[in-house]
C-alpha cells in the first residue's frame, strides 16, 4: 500500500468512528471537527492529508511545528498548537499557529498577543482534569479558568474560543470527560461564545464525543505509531 492509500484507509476508519460516536450521542457529525495530529511525521504526510480533505492539523513541539507550517504554507491548512507552551516560545508559536489549544496560565497571554502580529489567533484554555492535589501534567485548574479567560478576552489579537483537555492517564476517560463537561457548562455561563471543546484522541474519541467535544485530536489512528522516543 502506498502511504496515501494507507492514510486514506486510516482516515476513513477515524471518520467512521466519529460518525458512529455522533450517532450514538444523537449529535450531528458536522459539529465535530477532526484535527489530525502530525507530530513526528514529515511534511510529506501533511501534504497527503491535505489532498485527502484534512483541513486541520495539530503539532505539539514548537520547532517541528514552525518548520512544517512553513513547508506547508501553500496548503491553506489550519494549524493547531496543542503542546506545552514555554512563555519564551509563545510569541513565535502565535506567528504561525491559527489555534493555540494549550493556554494554561496568564503569563502566556502577553507574548501570544504580541506574536499574533495583527492576525487573530484562536485560543483554547487547557484545563487540567487531574484530581486536585495530583501532580499536574498540564492545564489550568478549573477554578483558575475564569481569570485566564478574562486575560485572553482583553488581549489584542487573541480570540477566546473554548476549552481543551487531555484525559489523565490511568483513569476511565468517560469519567474524566464527564467532569470536563461539567467544567465546560459552568464556563459557558460566563463565556457563552467560547463554545469549542477539544477533547479526545485516538484511544478515547468516542467518550469525548459523548461528552460534547467539538474537536477531536487524532494522531496515531491516522498516521500510525509514532517513534518511541518522545
Ligand atoms: C499526541 C497528542 C494527541 C494525539 O494522540 P494520539 O493518541 O496519537 O491520537 C492528542 N492531543 C495531544 C495534546 C497530543 O499531544
């Protein structure tokens, strides 16, 4: 099988999974966007994906993302930055990312705003689903979202669109995403236009769709296993 045939077959499976999950949850599949996570895979794969109708791609490491976005600039894709953000890299990320999904502290807001450089960058706030007191992987505590949302809303060049989360390792993703849905519904009362919810990956997208995800971030189910070293 050529790479294109392989990716086409994998994409078909993932799109069918999303449709089935929407069916199950009584949702319109048009409400759920697929972001294909291309980290560790070459720009040539991004090209193939664009050919196959993929419009949104996700990356989690700044240098790799920056290079790939530049190489693929002609494709008109929407680039999502989904990785941990260092404040000294935030301005550079905002220069090519269309959506930054991993904003989890106020310190990132000024450099992102500066880096947007007159464009509008969409922002999702990453919320931690770890139990309180746990070793936080990434993400703001739910109690801190409001302050962060206010900072983003007040910043030039940034548009607050919603929330993003990753299910904690070792926990049933259904339970984690149920908690996320509750956090989101409280958040929407304060920020009714920030309706995006990015949740769900290759292994748990069905649970995420069941709990209201509007974006799923799928890597390995489309591109195959990543190299072990991360
Ligand atoms: C890598 C990554 C994904 C995709 O994970 P898969 O299990 O390969 O689908 C989704 N979200 C984030 C934040 C990631 O870093």
